[in-house]
């Protein structure tokens, strides 16, 4: 079992204050395992290490929990909605703290350019900015 106090801290490690906010959302380990449970905080530290460094799960340092184990919990918590619940609750808490409504009143939606035209076979030119073919139906055609 890894103990966060017996190893050197990584810059990606979660602080005590951050852990106090996040801990209520991270599920307790199941009682069905015959092994000693791995600290939930160390699992989160492992996830944050991979996110921060961009390394693969297999390249995690040996003083963090095994990469396969960390990935297992990351995926499990993603599928069961743990991350979504935590981020939604923390976002609402922050917005309330900042004196705003819990829910945002507006959203930004980004569009995506696709390489096609509304009328088949009617390409007229090349739009260098988007690297897409322009169709005859555009107002600038």
C-alpha cells in the first residue's frame, strides 16, 4: 500500500485543502477485496500525475499505485458518474462563492468545419482559412 506521507510529493499531487473538497465525492473502496485497500487520495494523485505529465498509465512512477490499478479506478469513476457529480457540485459551489447563480445563464457552442458541400459535386473553390472546399451556394462564391 502506498502512503502519501512516505514518498516525495509531485507537483501534480492534490493538496490537503483540495482533497477535503474532493474526498466526499470519491467512493470508498469495496469491502469485497481480500487485499489492503489503496488510498483513494493516492489513486487521485496517480490520475493527476498522468494528466499533468502526459505519460502513459504504464509509465507511472513506482512510488504511486500501479498504473493499471489507477486506470481501473479512473475508468470506473468515469462510467459511474463520479467525476461528473464532483465537477458539477464543485462548479456550483464556486459560482455561489463568487456571488453568481449556481447554473450558468449562457453557454458557448463551438462549430466544426467539415469537408463537404450542400450540393453534391458543386465545389467552386478552396477556402484557405478553413482548408475546405467552398460550394457554389456561399455568398462569397
